[in-house]
C-alpha cells in the first residue's frame, strides 16, 4: 500500500490515501513494455524519447493512456487528487468528476532501468479517426503557494504576453488540415511566441477556420457547451485553487470535414433561385409549338414517313416534359438515411445536366465524390461518433491546493476560462455583424 508522506506536503491531509498500485509485467531495462506505445498525440510536456531516454506519456490498447510520475512529490499530489474523486460524496467534487479523465489507478513499469509509476487515465481521443488536440493552460498565475522565488520568476516569464492579456496560454496543439489530411504539430516553443493576436490566429488554425472557410457552428457550439459547464463549476466551487492546470480540447477532423460539407451543400441548395412558374410554362409552350409544327409537316408525308415522325414526336414530347419536370424540381432537397426514408441529417443535391461544352464535368465529378464520401460517413457513423466527436477534459492536477479562504472563488482560473469562452464565442458572430 502506497501512502502519502504527511511531512512532505501537509496540504494533502484532507485527501484520501492512495490506493494500491497495479504492478505490470516488467520489461527489459530499455524500451517500452509490450503492448504499450508512445502517445503520439501528446501536445505538452516531455515526450517519450528512446534516444534521449526521456519518459513521456504512453498509450495502452483499449483506450487508456499512462502518465508518468516524474517528480515524486508532485506525482503523489496528483494521484491523491484523483483518488479523492473516487470515494468523495461532496457535491462539488462529484460535479468536478464529470470534467476530468476517468481514472483507473496506477501502474508501475521499469523503463530505462528505472522503476516508474504511471497514472492510468482514459484516452480523450480514443475512437477518433483524425484527432485534433490542443492543451490550454488556464490562469494568469501558474505557480503554487509552495513555489520558491526563483520558480515564481521563471513561471512569470513563460507565455507572459498571452497570460497577461487573456489569463491563459496555449502550450501546444496538433491539427489535421482538412484539404490535404496532413497533420501539423505546434509545440511549446511556438506557444511561447504567441502575442494577443497570435493566440486568436492559433485558435483559428486549430479550429480549421480559413478566410474562404467559415467556422463550423456545430464544432463551436459543442466546444462552448463544455466550457460553459466548467465555467459554471468555477463560479460555485470554493474548495480548491487550481494552478497550472490545463484544458485538453479534442475533436475529430474527419467528422468536422463531414459537417462542413453538409453545411456547404445546404447553403448551395437553399441559395439556389427557384425557377419561375412562367419559365416552366414557356418550356411547355415551346414543346407544344414544336409539336404543332411537326404535326403540319406530318400531314403532307407518306404513311410510312408519317408513322416514323409520329413516333419521334411522342419521344420528343416525353423528353421535353421530363426535362422540364427535372428543372422544376432541381431546387428541391432530397434526403436519405439508412432506411431510405427522408432525414434532415443529410442532403443530396440532384444534378440536372445536359451534354454541353458549357458544363464543367470535372467539377461535377468532384462534387459528386464529395457528396458520396459525406453520405457514406453519415450512414456508417455510429450514434456515439456523431454525438461524441468533440471532447474537453480538465487535466494536470499537480498544483491543486485547498483554498485558504472558503468564501472566495478561484478568480485566477475564472479569468482565464471566461476570456477563452469570449474568444470562441466571437467565431459565432458573422463578419458583417462583428463590431
């Protein structure tokens, strides 16, 4: 049984004792235990490096990640925090439990000849095809009450302009480019260079917002729904002070691509001008006039020729009515779902095309392929994938302390998350209406 050293950190006396540690099968002195792999989507902290022999986060099959305890005192503090959430009956703590990764205890592994303790947590991106991940450290102040003067000075210099302006900083992110499918990575060195304007541009880049591509409302609204709930929690909780804690934001670019295609199809459909009723009458009148002219000519023809012309007239009239009917209904939307019945979840444009050099068939083929890919994604995605493609977790609790004044709120965290919400809410405002 692993216990806390009460002399090492008296601030943890209110927390439950750490539970027993799972002892995994020990691997060789170098490398990683069989079945584990480095966490490729780690966007902050030190990554696993076999050459430099640095230990980072690992991924375990089944949707788990392993976070190493590098500094014993800080690690014990974070383990104790997660352990306290498992047995608490406090309403505030139970609410907090909804916003943190699910905790599965600890695991010990021997890596590079060292015996390392890992926290076993649920992987936030498990099941995502093209996970985009961003680590946002919340709070203008990132040093805790036990920090030395030197530590405080060092922390004040990190991400200074971003923290001073917004009360949060972006420590790194990975994002898939929608057009190419290429994964782009931006680490802590990039985050440290961001000024006030750079933070906004980084958020746009992460959310795949471009001048030619407006924000996806489905993505923005889902992100805000998570952030508003966490904001509400910090407007009521008076138990803790969270220093240097982060929000881990993730979404699936594959699903985003689907929604953007859906929205584009919808805008193209609703923006099409309906064909005037007079135009339909004109088309029918033209067909009728042509029919009458053909009838007069047929009267002077031989019986054999007359019969041939009559068959041609019937085919011509049917074709004219068919084309006119297709043009009248071209502006309508056709919806499909698994059962073949109508559904508002997906819209497919009908293409009314005649063989003409005026039409760009290459563009038509590209658009039809995009429609097919989007329809296939809609039909093959599970309900959970459709609803659970955007996720946010609170992470990093090595610097969480009980409050010294239970009558006050954690204004340091509040300032950061409020400003983050304001920036993301701006993406919902059309440019024409933005002040």
